[in-house]
């Protein structure tokens, strides 16, 4: 993926500074209206431009496809490339299967022209299984749980699969806890740089929502395609402990009725 070309062609998607202007094409605002989801309008335009410029021999991977808003945006007018949507749907409890059917409906409506593959499961497990992604990843969008070990792993598990030059977009990047993870990850791993921060300017939150950062990865000569031993340890803990524990906690939270605080009784003043 020619990342320099991507940044030089952002002016085709935005009439001015992407932080403070709306996309040239109204189709992204329409898509955000039509498909429920969380990715903000300007981010949809950015993801699509990246997919347009990605070489045919590479693929687009998204973690956290949910009902398909951002994934559908990436595929618009891109008929000759492969797109992978990953989601566990687990965070939605009983409504996970609704979200999954919604994703299928979104793909039928907006992405029938594209070569799309839906992978259902925990991204930290799936992305380390051989063959799940069958070509170098030119564009990656992480829109899963923000911050913490999951966010660190979101970069670690994709790194071996990235093309020698690749674009990595990370959602929720206006949040300090996400920036902290980036900072730490970039300090620990070679080949990465933070290329753009789109966090909006407060006058129009719909443009960027909770922010999007663009990272560039250029594989250093001789770099290993395996997770570092520290990252593999983190991954195992995530898959075996943190992930299941988070799921169990969410399940309990869904079944326990909320505690309603009883109205305080006014004490009559003593005579
Ligand atoms: C914020 S939503 C994604 C929104 C979507 N990209 C959009 O534009 O509307 C986050 C999604 O990440 C998924 N998710 C959370 N943890 C995951 C994991 N470990 N592996 C795969 N998907 C995960 C959730 O099921 C949820 O659907």
C-alpha cells in the first residue's frame, strides 16, 4: 500500500482540512444515516479512500464490523479487492445474532459488488490462525474494545499479516487511554509511525466522533513475522482469561436487575 499516495490524495475526499470540513460526497452522511453504527462520517470517507488506493493483491481487514457501517463504506465502488469483516458479536449478548443478521443485510444492500468475507470469532484468536486471511493486509481498521491490553493486541496480532507497507486505522483515538496504548506500542515495536490524528474540533462531533488515528507500518528489513514472546503471552492471557472473564461479567450484568435506590424518607423534625 502506497501510504504516501493515500495522504496526498485526501484532498479528493475533503474540500479542506479533514478535521474541520465535511467529505466532498454526501454518500457518507447518507450511509451513516442508513446503517446504525459508531464510525463517524469523515472516517467513512477516509476508509473508502484507503480501500480505493489499496493494491489488488492486498486486502482490507476490519475488527469490530458490528452491523457493517464502516465495513460497507470501505467497499463502496471497490469491486476487485478482498475485504474481511471480523466480529465476535459476543458483546451484544442475546442481540448478537441480530447484529450478525444486520451485518449480512448491510452487505447484501451495500457490498454485493465486493468480495467480502465475514469471520465470526474473537479477533485475537482468529487472526493468529493460519489461512484466515489469505493475502497481505494493506488496510486495517480496528474498531474493537478501546484501550488496554485488547488495544495493544489489536496491533500486535495484525503486524505479522500486514503488507510491507500498510495503513492502520484505530478508532476512539481521541481517548487518552487509546493514545497511551499507541505510544507504548510504537515505542516497543519497530516500523510504526503515527501519521495523522483526526479528533475533530468540537464544533461538529459527528465528523469524527471519538476520533481516528492513522498509523503507517513499514516492515523493517529482517523483521520477524511472529509475535514477540511478550505479545504472545499477552494474547494467551486475553484469549484464555480476560476475554472470557469480560464476557461472563457482561452476561451477569445483563441478567441482574438494576439496583433501584429506595427514595429517602424525610424525617419529621423532632418536636
Ligand atoms: C464499536 S463496535 C464496531 C462498530 C462498527 N465498526 C461501525 O462502524 O458501526 C465494536 C464491535 O467490536 C466487536 N468486538 C469486541 N471484542 C471483539 C473481539 N475480541 N473480537 C472480535 N470482535 C470484537 C463487538 O462485538 C462490536 O460489534
